[in-house]
């Protein structure tokens, strides 16, 4: 049997992102989302989510977008001269002190928990947790809070399973850009054997803030259209593929 988790990254990035994700959760096949708790729009987006009956969410751990939730002097190796995170992993990793990264990510967890939502799972912006050093830090945080963690590559998956951290059997980031089509999404789901699959998505309504902050913008509306389409709902039902959430992930 195939079980499918469809997660939307970047909740709270902009108003348009959050609005689109809530629509896909309420009206489409989206099963989970992860919030960028450090972004200015995040807390407002969470309050809107609560009003829509959403009581749980994942956390999109972030070190390469926006500003830290920690005091800048506590995480100075993570930020540029303007106090903002470096936008690229190579810029960050060449300067980053791992202990400061751990402090910031723990503070992001605490900021999320203060919202009152239940934490279901963790992933990370630009997949920072699949790299040596960061992998161990984020895995330890997932274990501490007894939540699932995305496996963006096989090395990370093996590490998580070895350390008793829940993750999916398979993961795909291929529903993206020019590959964000309903035909390709069907192919992605079909190619995996039985088990639990996570597919990363980025549905949104495109607004000016999104265009200014992200290089990936216009295709997000295409993703939203696909994830709320009757065609996809019917196909999943016909193929007897069960939609589940990270909260249902078994050990």
C-alpha cells in the first residue's frame, strides 16, 4: 500500500504563500505544511491558520532567509553586516559556528511552541540539515522533541533510522519549477514502491513580497491549481493511494 504525505514548505514566508497553503490544506490534497517562524508574516499566518481549524503544523528550520529569532550577538556567525541570514548555503557554511546554529534552531523551536500549535515534524530551508554537522544538530533536536524529520537524501535517511528518528520511506523534491505538472506528479508517485512517500511542494498565491523575496514565485500558483484539482483527487482515489499527515507517521 502506498501512503502519501504532501507537504508545503514556506508557510509564513508571505501573505500569498500562507493563503495559498491554507487553501490547499482545506480544499486540496495537501496534508501538511512547515512554517518559517522567523519571518515577519509567520505569527499572523499562524493565527489565520488557527481560525481555519488548523491545530498542528511542522517547522521549516531556517538559516538562509530573513533574520534570526535569537539576539544577533548570540549568533553573529550566522548573519551578515545587516543582521540578516546569508542567502546561500556556501556563504553560511564558510562562516557558521555550529553551536550558534544549534542555539538559533532551538530558539526557532521555542518560538513555534509558544504559538500553541502542536509540532508535527521538522524540515529545513534549502535542506540545510542534510549536511555534515547540521545533520547531527537537527536530528538531535527532532529526537528531543519526539517529532519526525524529512530525509532529503539517503545519507540523512540512514542516519535518522540508525538513531531512532521517524522519517518517511521515500522523499521527492521533483515537483518543482517546469516539472510542477500534474503528469509529473503522477509519475513521481507511481515510480515509488509501496511505503510512505513525502512530496515537497510550494503552493501559493503570488504577491509582490514573494516576487521580491524568492526566485521561485510564479510556478507556485501552478502548484496550487494542481494540488486543489478534481483530477488529482480522483486519480489518487482511483489508485487507492491514502493521504496521511506527519502526525500519523509510525515508528
